[in-house]
C-alpha cells in the first residue's frame, strides 16, 4: 500500500509533511518525529498544531509533544452546526 503525501508546510525551523499514514516532523531536514495519522484533520499554527478527530481536539507543540486535549460528547461538527444555526 502506498503512503501518498497530502500536505507540506513549514513553520519556524520545522517542516511538516502529512501523508496518508503519518504526519512527519522534520528538523534540520531529518525526520525528527512522526505521529500516527487517524485520517482526521491537522491544522498548523506558528508554534503548535492541532489534530482534530470526530470528538476530540489534541494540541501539540511544534515538536509533536502533546500539550493538551479537549473531549466532546457529540461529534465536533454537531457543535459547530448548533452554534451557527441555533
């Protein structure tokens, strides 16, 4: 099975490559760390990034160390829909 690249970005001195199986974190052009990709959404910011799953959001620092997590009872999309339309 292949592992295609779906996204590449760079913040500060880190490069992030998101593939089908893993998001890779490169430091000095070498693989510094990789995380399991649960086929959910990753979003990058200046000094951290988040992994958004169906019912949780996990915050990581720029090196991929977990900083915190938010858990929701309902899928996040339902919270967004309720906020916008109700």
